[in-house]
C-alpha cells in the first residue's frame, strides 16, 4: 500500500506544515499551548479555559484545529491506501477533500450540539461540551502527527503496526470524548435517556462502527 518515495514529497511537506503550525503555537503562544495540554486531563483548568475561552479562540485554536484535520485526513488516506481501495492519481487533492469532509462533520456536530442546547435548554452545558470536543481534537492531532511521519515514511514492517496504533489512538480519543460528555451531562441524561441515546447512536457511534467494519474486514493485512 506504499507509494514510491518520488511520490511522497507532497505528504512530507504537508506533515512538515502541520509540524510548523504546532511549533508556532508552542513558541509564539506558549501559555495557550501549555494550558490546552493540561486542560485535556484537568477538568478544573478546562472550566477556567472555557470561562476565558476568548484566549484560546484565536490563532492558536485555528492552527491546532487545522493540524488535527490535516493529520486525521492523512490517516484516512493511509488507511484507504492500505485497504487496497484504488486512489486518485492526485493524492494531495484526495487528502484535501477528506480534510474538507472532516471539517464539515465537525461543524455539523457542533451545530447539532448547540441546537440541542437551545432545544432543551442546556446552552451552558452543550457549549462547554463542544469546547471540550475541540480541546480533545487539538490534542488528538498533536499525538497523531509523529505517528503519521512513521506510517508515511518508515518501512512496511514498521508502518503497518503504527497504522494500527494510530487508528487505536483515534478510537481511544473518541471514547474519551464520549465519556467526558457523559460526565458533563449525566444529570440531563437521567431525564432524557432516549434523546441522548438517539444522538449518540446517530452521530457518534455510527461513524465508529463504519470505521470498525472497514478495519475488521482488512485487519489480516496488518500481520501479512
């Protein structure tokens, strides 16, 4: 499933661009970068960042969001190539299209969450949950980036297990976001179980099941 080295320049420069964006955030916006990392596991700090979210809803947030979208798009590209699906002759365009779809999914999800907050109403809770989703995505992209370098440029014997590790990382982050959402909305969940289950099944679990089916149908390729 690997491309020739001559065809990987675009992939190298894309990952370098992602590295550059995270580096800019790290050294030009050190406080915002460090706070984002710490808030991932620190609920109290996450609440503080949410209250002062104008601090992070600017250049650092945009750069880290872009980093997440592009690294996840590269992962999808590598998984698609790995499963043997015929790809376009313009892989860069394919990755950018995938990145566009990922961005659209994220926007739609945030819109639905905010709509549910208006409908019930739970605006403060849903806004905070949406903030936590984006926070987790930024860390997810940061974790995926070095893995994508290995998957893209290491030998096949090394890249295969790292592709599986990368996929597992995405799933674990997904589970983490669901768990964090439940913690935030557990009181609401007691009184609106049907609506919450409907949302989770439609917009959270279904994409994961689709991904899992593609993976399980091709899992044997990881060890061959």
